[in-house]
DNA sequence: AGCTAATTTCGAAAAATGTGGAAATAGGAT
DNA sequence: ATCCTATTTCCACATTTTTCGAAATTAGCT
């Protein structure tokens, strides 16, 4: 993963609304959630939500799938894992990190 | 870890210059690096660097220690581990992630 | 064709961020 | 005391982000 890509994903998640949004999608699991339902949960205007959602989709952290008129959104786990992997690598590159969470990848 | 804090750390890392800066500090290991040396590596004005550095320090991702006139900077691994832990938790909350990096914390 | 519901795009204003030169400050050394 | 080096703070400006109402679009239904 390139630094530029990692930075844009981090930036995408580095906004409270978007992080909350991402969280909601993660908790929604494989079923995902239509945009409308997310909007109810977050209680923000649809146009605002649409922008945030676009950001997450553009950086590969969220995937969308049309189902008739509604758009189902799902957290894209591989995208997140890539990012976590990058951070862990950067963090543990030369140094020894206290393995709090990142202990895998033998 | 609160969502707000995670978001601010993510935002801090979500800038190419700052991510690069953090990377440099990680690779510098326990010895850390004086601000001046970082500046040479990044080749940016000192005032700009100082702003970015402050951001990382404020969010707990970097620690600084005075040594006479120079300021030694070090990556704060516990801070990063907390963040990675938060992301892993969010990511794996209900869903099953392919355990790419986050397999610990039995 | 026309209607309704879901979502995005447009346009615009306020706020935050990124950047850097110049001045100020901190910490010794002579 | 004065000076020197390292770093931060001040100030200002350009760019980007955030926000959201209104209009446009998409998709299916009748």
C-alpha cells in the first residue's frame, strides 16, 4: 500500500461523522444498510451524508450495491485490513511495539 | 478509547506530510530524532514542520523530550497501538474480519 | 407517460487546514 | 552580558473541507 492511499483512507476516517458512519456500517454486518437508514441513525441531511459516503467509497473503505431504488452500503473489510496492516507495518517496522492488538502475521 | 479521540488521531495521520513524518520517527526507533533532522529529511520550512509536529504531539502519537537546545521526537507506540486496537475493534465488532493483523487480545 | 421514493449533484457560505516568512523564545556557550 | 543555535509563535493568505437547501437524477410502479 502506498503512503498516499493510506493517508487518504486515514483522512476519510478522521472525521467524527464519517467514523461514526463507518462504525454503523461495520455493526450492520453483511446485510449492510440503505443510505436512508443510515441517515435516520445519524440524523443529518441527505446531501451531507451523501458527500461523506462518497468519501468513504472513493477511498475503498465502503462498498455500495444497488437494490432497486435503494443503495445498500457495506463496510469493505479488506480495505480496512489493508489500512490496519499498513499502520502495523509502519509502527513495527524497525521498532518493537508492545503487541496490544497486532500480534498476527507470523 | 472514545470515537472523538480516535478520529483526531486518524485525522492527524491522514495527511501525507504528517504520515511521512510519523514514518520517519518510527524508523528512527528509540533514539528518536531532533526536529532539525526531521526538517532536513522532509525538506520543509521549520514553521510548517512545527505545526505538523504539534498536531501529532497533541493527539498523543508523538512524544518530545528536550535535550539542551534540541528537541528529540519519538513515535509514541502505545498511542498508535491504542488506535490500531480501536480500528480493529470497530472492524471486527460484530463481523468476522479476515484476521490480517488483528488476531491478538484473546 | 406520469408518479413517487431514494439518492446525488449543484451552488454557495462558513469554518478549518496547510503553508511559510518574520519575529519571538529557549537553552546553552563564550 | 552577549551571542548562537534550535524551535516555536504570530500573522496572513490560499486552499480545502464541511454543511445543507434546492434542483436534478435514477429506478421502479401504475
